[in-house]
């Protein structure tokens, strides 16, 4: 394993600006702080796209590991996790690491005094069918990931993983949630030593974000649920602004969930509802926004994809380098870009089409090109996205 590459991304002081999450906290309508190298890469006329040849994967992720503004590609294949970098001339495999179980989720950021990669592993196919759920951390000082916590339960799957300052004291910790039985999810936040405790459980709390929803300077929690409190009941959103849970009714179950700062608006929650258990017949792939007002939540539809039954994930990504987010939505067949040409009107563009898979990733290569990455048995496929930076429009 090429550990020197791990040391590079840990010590270079990277800003977490990967393709799948970019934390937004500014409460006003002005452009938020951006990663200057990433913005420069986006706005510079792209060179010829590098030919991409990546190892096979079952799941794929994008994170800016070395802080240079471009995303590395990470692939989970069986019990292995590999990382690769797309440069202007070639693709370079950085490292490969193995563990017990398959990688479900990744997060990267500062915990204590060290930059840390957090790895959540759990059940998978074949020899990993009975693998435990585990959390590991990997820093420059460790030759291999250190297991913080492990448990073999009824359903060994994570539901959330991020690195957050949850109480506003300036110290980040591992924000983690997992299934504690077949249907219920609970939090288990912990520090770099694995010290933490089990939080309250909630039925079918399959997604969550932490952000300042009502602009009061404190971190709030939003949970998305695919189903309700009993069999047959629809899902919804649960919001905790520090005074207990508030239920926000939605159009049945919610899948994708993200906090974003788009042009012409304050930072807000975006979510994909319309999920139904008979998803092939009645479910809808649609995106809405939730803005918290003095009168409570205000919901507005952004757009939909009539040929799909859900958006599994939503990502906040500054595609054109103008300092504001666009929305990238992962449906069951397409990657769709939702953007604003001005401050009021949404437009949508299909960036990629693929056969149904466990997940896909979306990221910016070191050659300045955006790509959708799709897992495959023989190789991880890379689909170029035809998008133009703001400076070129």
C-alpha cells in the first residue's frame, strides 16, 4: 500500500470539497466561501479529457483527498477500498486497503488535531454476508485504519456518516447513524478515540443532515424517512431546531436530502420525496426545497424526472464556479443537473444514463472535466458530463 499518498492528503490541509457533499453555513444570500483552487480549475478552459481506466467496483465515491480542488475516485470492491487520481495526462492508482466487510460510506475532515478519513463497513455479498458494522479512522500516523467501533447486530448497515461540529464548540466529531434493528436507526456520535453513546432511535430514519436551518447560528438536524412510524404509513421529514422534533409532511417517502446555497436564495434544505413501496408503479422522482420561515417550513417544487421512480441522492455542487450550488440528483437511471440560469427559473439537464446499480458518484477530475462514475464488474466506468463553467457561458 502506498502510504505516502495517505500522508499527502492528510497533511496538506485540504478543504473537504468533494463531489458528494459541501457543507454550507452562511445565513445570507451572498455567495459562500469557495475553494479557490477548485474554482480556478472549474473556470479554466478544460484540456482534452484524460482517458480513464479504473479498477472494478461495487460502490464508488468521490472526495478531494489532497486538497488541490479536484476529486479523487474511491472504489469499494469486495472487501477492498482503492483510491485513484485523474491528472491531465493519466490516471494513477494511489492505494488499496482491505478490511472486514464492504465499504458503505466515507467521510473526511479534521478530528482533533489530525485530518482523518473515516470508513464505515458493513454487510455485503458472498463472504461479507455476515460481516459486522464497523467504523475506522485513518490518519498519516497510522499504517492502516484503526477500528473505533464494531458491532454485529440484526442489520449491519450505516445510515449516515459525516464529520461535524455538532454542538458549536469548534471541535468536530464523527457524526454516525446506523440501524439498531430491522427498521430503527439511532445515532452513535463519537470522537477520535471512539468515545460516544447511543442516541435515540427512530423508525426508518434513512437519511439526515446537520446544518443551520433557521439561521440562528446553531446546528440543526433534519431526518428523511422513506416510511412512517408503522407499516403502510408514508415517510416524511423530521426537523429538530433544538426544541424537539417537528414533523413536516411530504408527498410520501423521502430519499435524497441535502443542504445547499443556490443562486438568488438563502441556504435551504432540498429533498426528494414521492417514494412508494410499489416504486415501479406510483413512485415519483421529484425535488423540492424547504425554507424555514417565521411561519414555519415553506415547501416549493424544483423539478422532476418523469421516467424515473426516485432520486436516491442529492448533491450540492458548484458546477460553474460562480460560488453558488447547483443540484445534482442521482435517479435510478440518470444523473440530472438542476441549475438556475438566473435567480428565479430552474432548468434541468441529464448528464448521464446508466443501468441500475447500487450507487454512482459525480466529481471533478484534475483535467478539469466533470464525470459520473458507475461501478462495474470489470471496471469502473466514467461518463463525461457536458457542462460549461460560468466563465465560458
